[in-house]
């Protein structure tokens, strides 16, 4: 679950123009926040008004690609969302200088605006990366010969009645002139006479003259249906958790296979309803619709309740009880079910039916009850009509969008139950996080250059900024342009000392009272009003990310071991993270010299991360599918957001120096042993050294009881077999053979390393040395960005160079792998075959978290994996919290010391400080 930025009412999406993971930290720090403020109460977008002509089926065609002005390149786009309306912003890396900056969907009630802003990315000159790319045969990540610019797509909305505010917004940002950041823009501005902006919706015709008069630009109209489908297709293919289901108050995100997306049914609920069968890119047909939609709900609601806005009407429904006005099956059958035909007593037999027999006037009914009854009547019927059309075409997937839904929990629940009830569970309703901006996004994509075919799900990383817990609700801050403004915003809007010491109460799931449910509920407040106000984070596009090629089955791979859908687990881990926060803040502030500025940033970080935890405790699915790995990464990204890029820098340096000072003695001890005893001692050493983990409270307490070397020796002396998970003998037999089996020589081993200090120097480096001694190429896999005291790929070459001073094996391998300065020229100028030693190499893993999701790794790691036949995962984060159950095509060794009692009990039925040495043979015959 990764993170960034924030603005008034919308988010931005970031794209890494250089396609290099190293730029992420800079991207995060440079992130600025635009404002997409909603002016006043909003009303339902008049998406469609259906007449006789509209009821006829209409065949779709591919979108017209305009050549009227230079076009936008969306290859590698990433979306970021609006905190309030779940409306993201998208970042574009492969963008040339001369581009179109703006597209609109102008409905009868709302204007949806999508605009582009540039983000310049600086090239990274990393000698280690150049060496490893040359050795592994990695081609240049960037596919363009011209300078690549990064950018974002922002999503903003205005009331159509206040269109002048929209025009002022466009003018203030000079969007009609290429944006404030346009290199060609001068004070007087270029001539806009020939500027053409894409727009869809009825207002594209109605307000064309106004745009010409006020801004001097022409509107090029795009077909509404084309734009709607194009926007939906883009989001469903590009965003991992774009679609979700909503049943009985439970939100579950759906991972769709982009190769198996079509056909599907798209139901757009505006003023009326259009039902569209989508068969592929640009291939769709409007197969049905109804004039009973959002406009019906709002129009009747306004007449019956005197509400002034659509949102006010929805809010009323939260306090309603439809049993006072709807006739239920139980009302007809004396409180009994009609079980013969499968109808429960709570099933609605007739909406507003009780008004027939009761001697009451409209003023005798509560507006809340009328609103809820009306909402149910319309939502049920839309759900039923949609399912019947899905049945007609044999479709199982139905996606609902449009501003009628608005992330409203009860609306989604009602539609979902209707589809579930009438289909007998065979079909399911799904909803979209960006539901309101499909048309505007489609209009934006109608520019000629878009590159949609290049987008892959694993290249998108979603991150959430400090404002996500607040902007997702009703609090809006000012536009935030720099770090100082972010800190000021936190100080102004967030109460100091927001500690998560107890779980926020969660409401029990409710039901809608549709027939057949044992515990029916008719009250609208059975679901929290904002239960589904999703926060859509910044989606970074990182073109260099790939799926780890050694996963046995990437489609079924799930990185997280701990299931946070269990509320007990959720509460426990939130408490752990909260209790660890003061120590983390102290380390972060100390890493920046303990200045007043650092203290202020540390305080802002603590408030921001506490607010994230509070929001997720209240609504675990607010940021998408939640796992422990997501929480840990969220913490690291939050630190970076406040410019703490390496909180444990000084601690890591100190521990590295202390460990390197005794490495030579350890290597001499190892060399005196026979090879079988040495292998056991090496694995014991890896386990013992893995105790040094500043992310564990138990281990932090140990640091106060001795020096790093004393703790290492104590841990190693206490290593007694059998360990809690002990596959060492199987691994030893694989290495050395037996009477029945031949010894196995590995070609290349990938060692996923964990912590700095003793962990890498006294644990993993000696193991790497042993593999090198046996003729195995070794690749050390380190973090791309710092996380706690984990060692990074940038730090590893220096550590290896220091260690090589004490060992000829390490020196020769480091030279062959290009890790020593005097070897870099040799590696570049000489063919690989000239090296007399197997190489020791370093690659980055593509992330900045204590855990790792192997669906998203760096391209250099993916390249290194192609010749690897052994994977070693070390440490709790990479081998236990994630990937404990992961299966690989090649042999895999998972080694870690468990530093958390709850994890030990749940995962291995053990205790704190138990050891795990799990060996799993290759699942693919080619690796056996």
C-alpha cells in the first residue's frame, strides 16, 4: 500500500519519468498539492436524460483521436485520487514538451475537470546500476529518445451552476495556455485562438461560446458513451484495486485479470441510467437503460422532503426507517415469512405501500423515512434491471458508476443485494473508486497519443499522503506547496498526541432487509454514512518494476502472511506500531541532528501516522486491501514525506563498523572447520545475527543490555537444535549430497538481506562467501530505499569493500561483480568470461519497506533472477511477515529469528526468539 501528497479536495498521481526507483524519495519530497475544492454543496451530475431516441440501442465505435493540437503521451500513466470524492490524479512520465493540458465532462449539474501538470525528473547517474545492467544485459528503461517529463493528472469538480468558478480556476492555473509550468508561457500569454480543449457532456455544446468568450479556446466535443467506456476500461486495466464489492457493509477489493476483462456490463447511473455491454477497446453497445435514476431520486426527494441538494437527501436517508412507509411481506402475512416462494417477512412487497391504507398526510411522515424508502425503491430496481440484462447476455460482472453512487455505503449495499438476490448469488455488483470521473478521463484519453497498451498493473504503486485520513472525510486544508506548509497544516488541523492505544469501535455489519436474510435491518444508519468514502492515493508509475520471474504462480501469490481482516490481528498490530512510534521519532530526529526543525518534522510525522492508523482502524478498507506489509510501508513513506529519508543512518554506520571489526576473526574460525560443520555454523550465525532488528520492541530492549558483539555471541551460543522450524538437514543434503543423492552445485543464489550491522556482516556475508567458495554466483538483494535499520543496495558495495579487505574470496568475487572501484573499468572493458572468479553482485529490490511484495520488484532483480536456482529470504519482514507461504520455481531457503511473541505463536506455534530454517525444493522440474 505505498504514498504521497495531498491537496484541498483532490490528489495527484505521480509518475517516475526516469523509471528509476531511486527517484522515489525525491519525487515524494517534491510532491506539491493542488486544490480541487468543491464550492458549496454538490448535486447529481446530469449524466444522461433519456428520451425515446435514447432508448434505442446504440453501437459503440472507437474514440476519435483528435489531431487538432499536440497530443498527450499516457504511456506509463499513474493515477492519484481526490481525497474527498475518491478522485485521483495521474502522473505521466513519457510526455513531450508540447501537450494538451485539459479535458472536461460538463454535465447538467457538475463539471468534472481533468488536467495535467508537469513534473520534471532528474537523471540518476549510478555507477553500480550501470555495471549491473551491463553484466545482466538489462536494456535502457527509457523507451523515448527525447527528454522525458513526468506529470500528474488532477481530478476536480465544480457545480455547473457555478461555471464561472471553473473558468476562473482554469485561468488561474493557465491550463488553457499549457499550464503555469509551460516553458513557452509569458506574462502576456500566448495566443489561444487556435487552442482546442476536449470536452464531453451536454454542457460541451451549451457552454462552448462561454469558453470561447472567457478563455479564447474552442471546445471539441467527444461522444459521452465513448468517453465513459474508455475511462472505465483504462481504470480497470491499470489499477490493481480499482473495483470492489460492497455487501452488508463489507468492502472487498477485486483483482481483475486484464486479459480476461471483457465482456462486462457497465451501468452508469446519472439522472437516468444507461446499461452498456462492453466487449473490448472501443467495442461496446448501449443495450438498455431506464429513466428511473438519480434524477428521479433527487426530483421526487426534493418534492417530498424539501431538501435543497442531493447530498442532503442522502444524508437524510442515514437516519431513516423505511418500515414506517414501505409495505413488507410481514405486513401482509401477519409478521410471517412467505417461505414457500422464498420471501422473508422483511422483504419489501410495495414501496410506499403503507401510505395507501394509513390516514396520513405527507407531513405526518418523517423526511428521513421518505428518503430511505425512495433510495431503496430506485436502487433495488436499478439492481434488478441490471442483473436481467447481465442474464440476457450471460455476463457475470456488472460495474456500477456515476455520481448517483457517490461512495454511499447504503446505496451500494442496496444495489448489491438486489443483484445477489435476483441472481441467487451467481452475479455480483462491483463499484469503481473513480466512479464520477469516467467521462472526463475518457475525454482526456481521446487525445491522439495515449499508450494505454503499454500499461501493466505491477508498474503502479499506490501511496497515501498525510492528508488522506482527513480529506477522505470532510476536512479540507489549504493548497500545500512545500514541507513547511505540510507541517503547518498538520499542526492546525490535527490534535496533538493522537495515540492509538485502543481500537476505534467498528459497527457490526448490517443488511438491507431484502428478502431472504435472517437478521434484516430497515434502518439507514445500520451503515456509517461515510463507510465507503474511499481514499484514493497517489499511484506512482514505475516502469522498471516487474513481477519476480521465479514465483511459482504469480496469479495466486499473496505476499502477506498475517490476515488483517481479523479484527484482533488488526488491533494488535496497530498497537505495536503505535507503541514503537516514540522511539522511531527519537531516532528520526537524531538522524537530522536533533534540530528544532527536525523536532517539528518529527512531531508532524507522529501526528500524521497516528491519523493514518486511526482512519484504518475505523475503516480498514479505506486505503484498499490492507496487509501488514502495507502498514509498514505506509510508515516508511510517511517518514519520507516529512523528509526523514534514513532515520537509522548513524546507527547503521556504527553497527557496521563494530561488526566489520570482528569479521576477520569469525572468518578464521569458520575456515578451521570441515565443510558440513561450517555450513551449520553459518546458518546458526545468520539466525543469531538476525536478532538485530530496530523494528522489534523486544530487540530494542536488548540493545540496552550489551554491545552488538556481546548480543551476537550470546545469541549464537544459545542456538540449539532442533529449531522451531528446522529443515537444515534437508538443505545440507541438497548441498553435499548423500549415499542416494549427488551434491548439488547452485549456479546463482539470490540472497535477500535484512538488517545492517551484524546481520549482514556476520550473518549473510559469510554465507555468501561459502556459496562463492563452492562456485555459485551470489547476488545480494537490498532495499532500494531505507527502512528502519535495513541495509540498502546503495550501502552494500561499501560494506562489501570493507569486508573484502579481510578476505581474498570476497575481494575476487567483488571485483568480478563490479563492486570495487578498481574493478569497474575491468568489468566494462573486458568480456565476462575473462573473470577468474564467480561474481558477487548487488541489486536493489525495488521497494523501501521491511517487507517485500514479489509482484513488484526492480527490473535488475528480475534480470538477475533469470539464471538463479536458489533464493534465500532472510529476516522477519521478507521471510515471515511476507513470503512465508510463497512458492518458487527454484529452491528456496527462508531463515529468520522470530522477534514477536504473537507472530511466533500464530505462525509456527512457538515463542519469541525461536528460529526458522525452512527449505523448500524447486516446484519446477527444470530447477530440480
